């Protein structure tokens, strides 16, 4: 998948800002992205700190753009625009202070069209990456929430899991939107979704408020004119094992061959994808943010340089998709 995305973006000069420019993992990935002419990395932060960190690690930043918000020549214009966007929420002094933080500055830099996308979260929390995006870039028309998904790779197999990092306890309405967003995202990356809304129950085998929520979301989805298969509520074994599906959901058209899993809450989702990655040997690409008006993505704070490299490529590729 990553090789295909590289072919799509290589040499096009796609500008991606990194909110933690002095982080060792970011530096390693940025040098590689620049050297291989895949995209144009823009490292945000204190210039001396970035160059000092690079020197200590032996990285050559020749030709790589660094941008310190405190040196930004168009800061007055940016502050004015922030005041307009956050009318009644931030005055000029508050907007200027916010713009000095690289997560906020980087998001606004994308909003102004100076960069094509943003990748943050190596040290910032998910909330610190998503909050400025919601305030400045906002959600895409037709979307009321932001969600996320992970693409999991092993050999030639591809699975998708969502939402594993944004919505703590999504409602039935939220689960419907998360499902639609995830199906849209994964198709852009060449995966044809077959969706299961996961639960500890399969089609009424158990009861509980969580079961009711997932069942309601699945019922609503099944009423829609979708061009992909959906089943729910469904247990994981029934979703992936044909022999179990024959026993638990014999009339289902998708049970036993599901590749896109929608979790009932963030506990299940976050635990689920990390078990798959750490114990199951799957490579997790993500979280890929969904529902925003621009390519803005979050990293796990436990990421390595290879994961930064790949997520930067995903972020750049989203510029050429209907995100």
C-alpha cells in the first residue's frame, strides 16, 4: 500500500508540516522523505533546537525547511485570520499566543494554504492535535464528528479498525457516521470494505446497553442504500471465521469475511488494534483522521521513525483524494 501511495505523490512537492520538528523520530523520517524526494517536510519549532537535535543525531538538514513561529513574517496576518475564525472566543493577544504553539500554528498554516497537510502527535496528545483542527480547519460538509481508523497490514492481508483513538463512547448516531467515514477512507486506499459492527453479542445473542447501541447503528445502516456489506451487532469470531458464522449468523452475507471492524467504544478499539499489532504481528498504519476539511493526522506517542515516515506519506496522499 505504501509503495502505491509513494508513486502517487513522489516529486509533486506536497508540503507536510511536522509539529514536533526537533523530535528524533520526526527528524529521521523527514531526512528520508526529503532525500527520496517523496514530499516536502516542513519542521516546526525553535530553529536552534531543531538544528541542535539534528547535529547530535548526525542528520543533515541541508535543503529541509524549518519554520519557527516566532520568526514567521506573516504572523500579523495569521493572527487576524484566527481572530476572525474564532470570533468571540479569542482576542488578538490570545490568538497571537496560540499561534506561537506549533500545533496551533501548523494547523493554521494548513488552513491558509501554505502547506498541504499536517502530522503531529509524537509528543502532543491526540486532543492537542485534533482540537486546533476542529477549531480552524473544521469538519468536511456532511460530517458532524471527526473519527479515526487504522489500516493493519500483514503480508498481503489488509484489515481496518475504527474508531480507536478519537471518540470515547460513540452514540448510535456516531457509530453510523464512523462506519460511513471509515468505508469512505479505506476505499481511497484500495480496500473494498466489508463491515462488522462489533459487540459481545451476535444478532441478539446477548443483552445490554452497549449491545442495544450497536444494534441500533447497524439497523440504521442496513436501511441505507449502501454499496458495501454491513453486519451487526456481531462478535469478532463470527466476523472473521466462516465456520463460526455458519453457526451464529447463517443468513448473513458478510459474516465470516469481514475486513473492516467498527468498535463500540474507544476502550475496545484501542485495545483491539494494539493486541493485533503487538501480539498478532500486524503493522498498524494510523490513526488516519476522518471527517476533516484537510489532511491532518495524529501519531501515537509510542511511534517510531518508520511509522512517522509512513504516516507522512498517507497524509500527503490524502491531498489527492476526496478526504
